[in-house]
C-alpha cells in the first residue's frame, strides 16, 4: 500500500486543518452544542463553501469524485476539532446510500442541495430491542400498497435525525431489506430528540403507517443489506480517521499540560514516569494513524479482504482510543473530567466511536471467525 499523499490531498488536508483551527476552537464547539440543532449552520455553510460536502459525490452529480483518502483527511481534521456538524450522517452514511443505490433522478433531486449545505439527511437504521450490528434482520416493515409503500416501525439513536430534512430508512420488505427515502415531515413520522453522552444530537424515530411513493425506494427491494454493509465499512473507515484526529489533539493537550503544570517547583513533564506514559500515548496515536490509512485504502479491495481489514482497524482504534483517553484523563487529574475542559469531551467521543457500527469486541469476533487477517500488500 502507498501511504504517500499527492499534492491535491496535502492541500486538502492543510485547508480543512486551517478551517478548523481558525473557526472551531473548543468555545465554538460549546456554542454550537447550545444551538437548537446541536451544531452550527454557519460552520456547515463554511464546509459547503470549501467544497467539503461534495468530495465523495460523482462529478456527473456535481461533486468532485474523490475517494476514501480524501474523506479520511477531512474526518481527521473534524475529529481534531471535535466537530458536531453532520458530516458522518449526511455525507458518509445517507450520502453513501444515495451514491450506491440512488438512480439518476434521486441523486439529481438531492445531491446539489446536499453539496450546498441546504439539505441534511440521516440514515435511520438502528433498532432496539433487537440484534446489534446487523443489516439483515429488521423489525421495521415496508409493505407494498397502492403503487407505493407503507412503513411501520421504530429506529433509535439516529445521528442528526432531529435536524434531518430527509431520512433514509431501512426496512424489511417481502423480498428482503429495502432502503427508502422518507421526508422527515411525512405524516406518521415522529422524532424524539436526545443528546448522546459525547454531545452529538440524536433522535429516536417512530414510523406509523408512513406512506411513500414507489419512487422512494433506493435500488431494489432486496438489495438494502448489501448496500448497508458497504456503507458501514466506509463509515468505520471514516470513524477511524476521526478517532485519530481526536487522539492527536488529546495528546497535544496533554503534552502542553505536562510542560506547564508544576509540582514541587518543577514541571510535571520532567517526571520520568509521566514521560513514559506520554510516549506510550504517542505510539498508540501513530499506530492508529497508520491503521486509519489502511482502512481508507482497503475500501477498494475485494469484499472479503476489505471486511477483515476494516474489522482489524476498528478493533485497534477502539483499544487505542480507550488507552489514550484514559491516560490523558489520569495525567490531567480531576480537571480532565470537567465539562469545561476538552480532554473529557474527546474521551467521550472516542468511547462513542468505539460503540458505533460494532465495537472492538464485535470486530475481534469477526477476525477470530475468519481465522485471522489476510496479508496487507
């Protein structure tokens, strides 16, 4: 695998890094959290103006036709700023379904407004109670009626579901799993907003006798599970990059604290035990950075190989995030857990990233069942 960035990728990384450094410090994040939608529309518009919302969409649809490495670079920068804007929800998740399963008309009606920052979408898939981390067994039902579909069921913890203009809803059809476009204002759709422990806004979605036209079906009535599997792999690669950004920022904050916090008349960074712990943190961050690159480059691999590479990356990222977060909080002492300090927020987000789309244990089980990881070449 070639880990070198080209000139365009380096420019993208520098540009989005400057955007986050200039406009998204921790105080800006706190202010965004208090907005009705839980994120800043101004920041979202700035991301649209820079072209970040159009990166993965095809040029024919008005996007830039970029690949997973570009998404990795953006997500790492967003992680470093602990950004709350719905990039994962709209561009990676719902946008990923739209790119893979949407026909030309469905894409034309949505992609330009998504790229302009005017249309927020969310993927409504997770259910409770029920089996976790599955794209095949769903309690939500879609029944063909009167030339369209009727949807009944419930979804939980939908990322950006409270602010979405439109939902992509997964449901069991008579043929398998289907994916449906549902306007958030449709009769029978209810939304109960809540906030995750990482500060990200979520919504529980109720679907009671929701009627949608036949044109709302994305792809085929039995192709949803395959699409979701691919989208979740892409999402886990994006989350790995976000985690790297968070861990790098936590490490920088901790190193600065060690340089400036004094005890017994000297900086605590002069204590050898704390130096060793900081080095251990650095090793985990750099290993995670390499794993995030592996995840991005693996998305173009054959399906079985891709699946195992993503599983290995997600397992390692979860373990590394927990280690880096724990070390940072311990070395900061009580201040590391306060809501006024960024380190604790970063640790919470790392914990949420581990849980999303399969935690470390889940992905270790995938590797164990396969007998290990294929060679990376």
